C-alpha cells in the first residue's frame, strides 16, 4: 500500500461490494483518514500530519502545504510561515496568534476495485472504480477568543464552535461544519482524531451542526470529513475534504 | 508610585481558556498580571513610563538578553506590533507604550539561540 495513502476507510467486504456496484458508475467513498492539525511541540506550535497516535512525517509533506495563515484576536492576518525544525514543522508567526490555519492539497487518488490507491487521475486509470481529489484543512484556536471564530479564507470545509468553549471536559459543545462558508449537512464528525480516530462519526444535520462532549482536558482535535462534488469529472469523481479544529483546555494547577 | 494605570485581566472567562496553570509559580512578582504558557510565566506590568514584561521558565528567570520580545496591541481591528528592549535580568521594556482598555495584547518571545517562538495573550480591562 502506498505509504502516503495508507488508510482506506472501507472494510474489505464493503470494498468488494462497492467495487461491484461501481462497475456501473463511480461511487462516493471516504478514502483517507489522515489529516493535519496543530499541536504544541516543545512550546512551539507545530503542524502535524497523521491520524491517531501516528504523528507522521510532516517535513517531507511540507512542500504540499499551500497555505499557512495566522490571525490575531480581531482576525486580522499575521504573517506566518512554516519552518522545518529537525524532524518536525513549526509555525513562525510575526506576532502571537489567536488562530492559525493551514491548507494542504493531497492530490488525486484512484483505485480499481480493492487494489491499492494510486496517485492517478481517472484518465490515467480508466478502469478505476473510485477516484478522489483530497484536501486537508486545519484550524487551531491558540489564544482565547474574544469573538466567535470566523470562517477563514481558504478553509473550504471548516469546523466552527457554535458557542463558548467550555473550560472543563465533558461539557457539551455544538459545532457547525461549513462548506464554502455555509453550514452543510452530511459531514462526518469525530470528536478526537488523535485518541479515538476510529470512533463512529456523528453526521451533521440540515443545519450543519453536531453536538459533542468536549473529550479532553488538554488537546482536542475535532475532525470533519465531507465529500463534495467533482469540479473536474474527467479527472476525479469527488472531492474529499478533511478538516480539523484544534483547541486546548487548561489543566488543573500543579 | 501610582497604582497601575491599567488593570490587566486574563482572558479565561472569554470563551476559550488559554493554557493558564502549569509548572512553577503563577504569582505576579512585579505587581502585574500573569499568563502561563506551559511552564513559562509571562508577567505584564503597565507603568507610567511604558510597559514591562517579565519572563520566568519553571521558576527560573529567563535571561532577556537571549531573547527578543514583541507586544502586539490590538484595538478596534487594528494591531500595533511593538518591539521590546531587553533590560537587566528577565525584564523587557516598551518605553512610552500604553495599553488601552479593551485591547488584546499578544506577547511573543523568540529565542535567539533556537529561533523558537511562543507567547501568551492578555486582555486589558
């Protein structure tokens, strides 16, 4: 299996069944569980690629990152860039940010039946039964919010907390998943892609929301996956968006 | 000396809680207000002649000469970034700077040795 695309989200029997169904037409599938998110590493803000406990090689993927943005408490932009620091990628911003964001296009992938995913278009793999263009998005709330989190430029899919973030784990928090800036139904949301990556996702309703208990008294990385329509039907049959929202709750005094 | 012209308050009640409580002392030592980022304490002190920043790492004062520091004062959608001058010990100073009520103040320090950048955010009330 290609190491850059190693987590098909469909089981083998399901894949076989899908392959049969897709003999007639290409079917929408969620194919890639990995995402990008921000987390603290040695005091600094780092950009992470992976899923679950797999903190994978972000340095080699850094050329794929299209956009790194930082914002102050009024959502005014702050100049920011990614920097390789040994084995990790850290974010250097010109001022202390309140919010940071990143976009990483992850290419076009196709597969035939249950074969491995390959970095090919439909034109390059005419017998493909599934084909997708993937993009990863990440937003992190670094500093305290003085106003609700805004839809950010470049975040085609974005998770927004619909209310104040609680100070203690276990409290319910409603999230709105935006697609092109508007609430979208059908996005699959999990509460913790680091510590519970295989959780059964909640699906956003007509208002684009899901409500979940805040899971961790520490780093929380919420993930939303949304399959959008293709804009290049000759090259791929869908666009798969994987978005994360990261924030932290403070721990108790020591 | 006049009491602090400006009262600085942490943001904890305004939505997200910043990383507030962690390692070492969290008490202000210069009459200012404190924000923690992990094991690093930032103390911001508004004074008649400007604004001071004191930095402590796990109860050890950080040598200001080994760092650069910047304050970013955001009010009404506009931000002013002010470089601070390293002083003796763990103090940085921004001469003549005032912190208006309602401002958000980002503190960012950069290690001259490693390039590591980190900081905290204060709200001015």
